[in-house]
C-alpha cells in the first residue's frame, strides 16, 4: 500500500508551502505505517489490518474544495452558529448576530514543530492543508451552540481526509460546540486532530456525534489543556462509522480544573469503535469524571481504554471512571482497559467496569405488561443509555440527540 | 374465564406442578395457599407466559388456548401478573412505560390509543381512586422504590390496564400493616362482576383484607383441598403439615 517510489513532490500543491517539513512527516509515516495491534495503545483496534481490509488502495494526496459547493441540511431543532468543514477544509462560517464579536475564526498555515513520534499525527501534518483556528475572546459567553459540520464528500481524487483544528477559550469565556460528522462517500479514512486550550475560569462543552451509518474509518485525537478553575465537558456518541477511534488526552494543569468525558458506543453489523481517554491530574483539587456505556449488536466490537494519571503534585484529586457494556448477542465483543496511575497520597480515585446481556427477567416483566419483545428490548436499551445522555448539560443538544436516536 | 386441566410443569427435569386443576369464573376471587416450594410461583409464571418450563396439560382462557400465546398476547387478552418482586428498570420513566404498555394493549384490542393528555387524565383518576400518591410516576420504573411503593405501582399498573384476570403473586410479602391495607383497599376497589383475581400467598393475613370466594391449598404440585375463607383460618391455626 505504501509505495516506496511514491513521489511526494508530485502531490504537493505549490500554494501549501512547507514542502520540506511535510515531506519529512510523510516519510516518517511511511516508515512506521499505520499503527497495528503490536502497539500497546492499539492492541484492541488493529488499524493497519482494518485499513487493509476496508480500503483497497489509500490514495495519498491533498483535497481541493475549489469550485465545490455543498447542499447541506443544517439542524433545524435549535438555533445555532455554524462552521462547515468540507473534506477537512474550512468552507464557511455563519455566526449568529448575538454571538458576533465573541468568536474569531482563522484559517492559517500549519506550524511544524519537531515531534515526529505519532504516526497518525505525521500523516495529518503531511496532508492537512490548513490549521482551522477558533478563538473565544476573553470574558465572552457564547450564548448559542456552535455546530461544526464535518462533511466528508470524497470523489475519486483521494480517500484520505486530514483535519487540523485548534480551539482556544480565553479567560472567563464559555462555549458549547457540537462536532457533527456527516459522511456521504464510501470507505475513506478521516484523520482528525483537535487541540483545545481552556484558560482560567473558562468552560467548554464539547459534543461529538457520529450518528449516521457510513462506511468511513475515523481516527480523532483531541488534546485538551485546562487551566485554573477551567472546565471541560465532553460527550461522544459513537455509532455511525464503520470504524472509529476517539482519543482524548485531558490535562488538568492547574488547581480546581475539571474534566468530564461521557460517551455512548452504539454499534451494529461488524463495526468497531473505541474510546480512549487519558486524564492527567497535574494540579491540586482537580476533578475528573467518566461514564462510558456500550451497546453492541450483531458482530460489533466496542473498546474503552481509560487511564487516570495523578502526579505527586495533584493532592485532593477526585477521579472517577465507570464503563458498562451491554452485549446483545454472543458474536459481539467488548474490551475494557481501566488504568490508574497515582503518585499523590491524598486522592480519591475509583473505577469500575461491567459487561453483560439484557436481563431476561426484566424483558419478561415488560412483556407481561403487553409490550412485544422488540419494544421491551428497546425500552431497556434506551434506559441503559439514558443516564449518559442526561449528562449532557446543554439541554437543547441533549434534546436533539434524544430526538435523532429515537 | 380460566380453566386449568391437569397442568404439569417442570424445569431442569424437576417436576413442580403435577396435575393441577382449577376453574375461575368471572367475578370470583380465588386464593391459593401453600408451603414453600409447593409450586405457587411456578403457576403464576406459567399463566403469564414465562419461558423455560416444560409444560403439559391444558389451560383455557376465555376462548383461547393460553399456552399457545406469547407473553404479551396474554397481557393483551387481559391477564395481569402483579410480581412478587417487581423489577427495577433503570433509565425508564414510569409514566412513559405505563403509556407504552397501555397503548400496546389498546392497539392489540383494536382500540384507539391514548395521547399524552388523555393518558395523564386516566392516571390521575386511577391514582385518586386507589388513593396513591402520583409522584412515583415521574421516577424511574421501580428504581429505589420501597417495598410498599413497588407493590402500589403494580396495583396502579393493574388498574390502568384493567385486566380480566389479575394474578397477585405474594403481593403481601414485604409489606407493613399500613401498606398492606392500602394495597388491599386498592385491589378491592377494582373488584367487579366481570373481572377475577387469583391471589397467591403464604399467609392468611392478606385474605383478611381481600376476602376470597374460594381458598385452595397447593401442596406438592397439586391442589389438595378447596374451601372457603374458613379454610384459610384453619390453615393459619394448624399449618400445612396437618393436611
């Protein structure tokens, strides 16, 4: 798949620049290839073989959205500002009047630093054309949610999308954002890189919905740095794509910062999704909370790897993690790997993990009230995931999710 | 209404019911008493359709062969089982569940389903009739309910679904005297000439509140004695061993 004689130069658009650096990242990527299960972090999701199986030939290259327009159905359920990203590139933004002058959007050239260690980050840096940069200005409370529509509409040119995104909340600001994945094409690989900074006293609600059935393979890496008294609320609804690995690195850098990561993996067919979290408690009195529930149908596979790290400075840390999986038949698989690594002595950390089938006695109870098997099953599954959905504190978005999944 | 002939049932090669016969007419209240392990709960499970039993015999409910019907079809035809241990269903709102349940039954009967407003009106009316507090309805189904609240919820479900035959499986277990009285009053207020009750219990206590027309003693998988309320009093004094 990775041809030695691949001529990177011939792929490069003059206007992108940084050819030397991009080339370096690309060759580094070619050296390592896609991560396989030999790597500890990838042992439950062997991306190399998943890509080989699902994509005949990965076409490395840049996307162009010139002369492309996109007829998109925007969400009608609630009022919101919009950013549209088409095939990894910034297409348009429409910020509501009420929130104008609070948000700044830029489309900048990539910054190339030295690090060449992460294969997928190398791939991303080689091909992401721009860095989409979003700033919420100091002291600004953004009132309405910002929905980022990630549209994947590939043609024959390439089946690889690399998106690079940076979001900064300056001091005393707040924002609710919904990343919505909308995929029209078949079997591409989406490689997203999000870098988020939440400064002092700021609050970001970051929701990620992968709802609609599609054949895409997706990897998302999000790094979040949270400073004093800052709060990061994340919710992932992981369902539509053929393969998805959503990785969040959350650094609680200063005192009283907090991170919430809640998620639902809801799969059928032979789809395979993973949520991987890494929470680093680095300051005193920091708090993290994670609740992940998986519902697995057909021959699907769910994975949750969650790590809580507490360094020796992070006294009074409060860390919590719970994973529950519902395996609806014997061909499904769930892998959970909870990890605690603690170097401070005055902390409160706990984790739990359960997996099981639908309770037959509960089914009997509901059916004895006149519900048929499918209704009873649906009610139990809805009930199972309902408490995770109710963790979404933006009520409009919570309501929207409930509506679309019913 | 219900006619059981020579019912045999077992589970995992263990015989539990060994030729049980019982006939219940509309408007009648029957009580089945018996020691532990006599097959009381097996009988209520089989009547409501729980899977996993090997069954022989014949059970007629009105004009249909009950054993051929699925669990939910039995509910549609008017059989209701008040559980000894109602299950906790996390994440499911009691009100929504009740509405789904009632509309499933109505749909099967070819009746018009109720909308949210009509349903709330019905629930309000039934709660008032049973003198139950409505607040349990906004909570998750049976989750964190006290023993008394769970049983009240069962009776409320019963009143809303308005079944022809209600089976009360040890409804008195885990209830204090006050709760027992409230639950019994609820059941009594639902009695009429068209619907019937089958009350399964260890103790005569419940029958002081819900007066049965017939009392049957179930022992070793068979009904060994049938009488009226006096039989229950006699059993209370002398125990099952004397029979």
